[in-house]
């Protein structure tokens, strides 16, 4: 119970400052902004509205109840983040699960970091915070990446810097959005892994994607078995017999180039050691991306 008392005392003076109309903070340049912005403040739950930019739309009732029980015992361990909208009015940037669970637990206030941000900054903060979560499915991550590109006007390179991921990793997630919606739903429901999705996206025709998807589910195929199935599908047996198996060095080179370009390249090799590298592209934009990667200076 002592912990609860400590939490309630946290930021009490700053909370009083925010309720003083004469010292209201409307921008980062205001006199008292540095006292509040970036600090933990105890805010009334009724003064906070949910974030319309929240990328996550579904919350498990069971998980919320479990979190509410924890909050009743220990209080809110990690503050939420809000942005100031108006006098004693705030909007969630991140922490909606904690916000909802605190209401369920019967709390009247919640510790919060206060930010002053415009709508675009709020969307970016919400999306980036959402991506950092550990329990997201691959499609949810891919959709968040796509929203950052479309709505915040980020390139894959700048997005890579924002979220701390390799550009090739981001490209691999974005490619999942080319899957048939039924397959995307299967991934969100946990029927397929990221590895299954990365293999399936190499089949452009959605009808054929679904045929292989059904075989994966029916036969409980592993990622490796799925990759072999797709390889056989794309490459007739009569053709594959003419090809020479890749050496270890060629396999390592293939893996490195795939990761660097974020494309499902292939290597055709002969017994003499020569061969060719095939780099597929899915659109004019994808071709330009590959051109940039292949021609840019180190």
C-alpha cells in the first residue's frame, strides 16, 4: 500500500500547476512548459481522451482485467504519455492499455508524461511506440510501417533510423502486405509465422497463394517445407535437374545479398562455377528502390 501512496504523491505539485488557468501551458515556449513537459504528472483520468491515431484497435478483455488487478495492487508502474490539447484536457499518445486498465481498476488519476505535439508528431509517436511492443503480429507491424511511410511521409531509410531496424527488415515486413487478405488474417491469428509469410509472398498470384496456404494449414508444414514447396512450384523439376547445387560460399553470398536488397533474389550456377543472379521486382517503385541500392556510392 505504501507504493500506492508514493505513486499518488508523484507529480502532485505539477498537477496543481496545470489546473491554474493563469499559468496554463499552450506551447513549448510558455514560461512553465519546462517544468511540466517531459516530467511525470499525476493527471485525472477524466481529463484524458483516447488517441484517434492509435494503431491498435483491439484489446484483450482478459489481458486488461489482469493488468487492472496488478494496478490495484501495485499502482501504475510505467507512466502513460499524453499531449496537452487545452486547459486541463489531454490526449493519449501511448499507453492505452494502462489507461483502460486504470479505469477498470477504479483509479481516478494516472501518472503521465506530458508532451506538446501536433497531429503528425502525435501519429508518429503513437506508431513508433506501437512498433516497439513485443506482442505484435507481423501484419500489425507491417501496417504500422506502411502508415509511417504514407501518413508521416517517411522513406524506408528514414523509417529505419526512427525505429532502429535495418532497412531490409522493414522491406521484408512491408512485402507481407502483398499477401492475400485471407492469408494476412491467418498470420494475425497465429496460423502462420513470419517465415511462412515471407515464403508465400514470392507467389504473385493470389489464387496460387491461397492454394499453398491451405496446404500449409492442412499438413502443418514447417517454414522450410513451405519454402521447398514454393521452390518446386516456381521451378519445374525438369528445369531444376539441369541446375548445379549451390556451394556453401554461394549460399552465404545469396543470403547476404537477399538481406542487403530486401528482395527474393536467386542464383543459378553451373558445374564450372559461373552462373547468374536473378533479382525480381514487383513494381516500378520497387525497381527504382533496387536501382538506388545497387548504384549508390558507399
